[in-house]
C-alpha cells in the first residue's frame, strides 16, 4: 500500500489495519490520521508533524475484507 492509497482508504472510511486486526488506522472527524491498538486503546498519530515521516510501515497496512464499525474510536 502506498501513502496515497492509505490516505484515500481512511478518507473513504474503509477499515484499515496495521500489522494485525488489533491495530486500526483511521481519520477522525477533525481530520487527524491516527492508529489505535484496540485492546488497550493506545493511540498515536500516523504521520509526523513534518508530513514526511510516519509511525507505521506502509507495507504492513491492509484493508479489512469486511467493514468494521469504528465509531467508538472517532
């Protein structure tokens, strides 16, 4: 997955995971791109403030086969 594909998927509200289904990547209503580990709710931003660096690896991102309800995170 590319950075552009990741952003597009999150903007479209698709369920995007990082590494495994415990991690979910999403865009908030305020426009922030975040990654949350669901078992303990640990959340960090996906992108660094410089807009270049990332706190995730793109090759480990994937879109879920079935959409999941993530409103509790947003």
